[in-house]
């Protein structure tokens, strides 16, 4: 049951992250109000790193910013490491 909840959360947060990157790219093209970079990175930190990476490359958004090009993969790797470390102690 807990695993199902976690997987649903991860699916939703990654879809949200992907949509946020697309929406921010659209806003950038229209010179409209933008989503703060801290928010875009924050959604990756709370589990949306795959969606953020996919959105970054699919929409060609923030690809020239070092903190996104390096930061998002580092966040993803850290999340994978955390899951591996926690899986030894928690039976999901």
C-alpha cells in the first residue's frame, strides 16, 4: 500500500514538474511573468527530478544555465542514492 502511494506521488510530481518547465518556457517566449528558478529547482528536489530533466530538454528550457544542467542531474543522482540507502532499512 505504501509503495503504491509513493509511486502515485512520484508520477504526479514528475508530471507537474514537466508541465511547469513547459509553462515557464511559454511564458518566457511571451515575456510574461515567470516561475522563479527556485521553484523550478524545488519541484525537482521534492521528487520531480525526472520530469524536470525531461521538461528541460523537451522544451529546451534552462539548458544554458549551469545550475540546471548540472544541478538537476545531481539532484536525480542524490535521490537515487537516497532510495538505495533507505531501501536497506525500510521494506517498501
